[in-house]
């Protein structure tokens, strides 16, 4: 009850990313294809350090999401590019 109506910085970030999910859906493939996930997957299968694997997975997901949202912001600036990429 003490936080009623207040949002933390983390909640504001999640809200912003939630409003940009189309960017993540459309663009994440291009960033994932740059990262050789087969090599990462082989390393994760061989590793017994669960904490390291978790940190690596969360870090990779965070970076790819941030890149997708950032590039999406740039694409939304141009009307022609926005129409070509998103069909708006």
C-alpha cells in the first residue's frame, strides 16, 4: 500500500520495453544471427556452472532486447523506413 501509484525505475523500463515489443519481435532475429548460438549452446552444455549459464543467458537476452528497441527507435523516426519495415 505504501507504493500505491509509484513505479520503480525497473518497472518503467519494463513498461517501455513492453510498449516496444513489435520492435523486439521484428528485429531480434538479426541480432541473434550475428551471435553464433551454436557455439554458446555447446559451451553451456559442457559447463557445469549453472549460475554462469544463467547470467550469460540473461545478459545475452538483455543486450539483444536493448539493441532491438534502440534500432526500432531509429527506424520509427523515418516515415519511409517505418512504412517499409512495419507497414505503418
